[in-house]
């Protein structure tokens, strides 16, 4: 017979395997509780919060509060490569800010963007 924690971990892995984009912590807790309403919600919270440490060979955190199954980890790397964007610098905002000071809030009659 399985313990409550074993049931929770098994169900969490099953849920994460069927969600390639991962599942947020609160949604994961809700889904597990929906499957096991007899298990107290605090027991689920106590088991789920560190799943990435309990089962690092199967679960990782893709971001804050976002759990994913490791079989989707490689996909995450390739997605980042495809969506590589130009980095934004502070200087990119100077002209827009100067225009906003003059035209947007109309507090100033003239503003010159300062460039280094």
C-alpha cells in the first residue's frame, strides 16, 4: 500500500508528463487535490513545494513556481535559441522619454536625450 506522499508524487509526475509547458505550483496542488480529495491540502503542499529536490531525475523548475518534467528540458533550450532577441539598453529609452516629457505630460517645453 502506498503512502499519501508516494501517491502525491506519483500523480504529480503523471500530470507533468502530460503538460510539456509545465504546471504552476498552485495548479499542480489543485489538480492533485482534485484526484485525492481525502488527502489534506497541507499534506499536498508539504510534498509538492520541493518536488524538484525530491525527484531531480524526473522534475525540475523551469522558472519560479513552474514545474516541468525532465523529458521536456531539451525543448526549452531549443526554444530559447530560436527566440534570441537583441538586448535592450538604457540608452534605447532616452529619446522616447524626452518626447514623453515634452508631448506626454507637457511639463517641459524642450528635452534633449542625453547620449553617453
